[in-house]
C-alpha cells in the first residue's frame, strides 16, 4: 500500500486596500513508489479583490527538485455567492 502525504506552509501580506502578496512552499509524496525524490515547490503570487464578490489571482510556481515542474504560470478568478 502506498502512503499519500502533502506538507505546505503559506503566508500572505496585505500591501494596499485590495491587494495581497502570497507565498507558499510545499512538498508532496512522489507518486513513484520507490522514489525518495519528492516534488518540492515555491509559489509566489498576488491576489486582488475587484469587489466583495470577485477576486483575481496570479502567480508563478517554481520547482525546487527535479521531480517538480520547473516553471508554471497560474491565474484564477473567484466568485463568491
């Protein structure tokens, strides 16, 4: 049986009224059962509240180990109801 685990630590800093800078570092269990080289990443980005109900996000994820993707660009939008 294969164990699945993840560990993350994150922080956010409010820069101005609706803008936050975000950072996240994480590690995930390698899906290859016998591998000891687990994917580790750093993610940095920003979050901007357009209104009380809409938030835009953008960030860059950087792989810190060979088993993680080197670079990933991320964007998102959140709608609150």
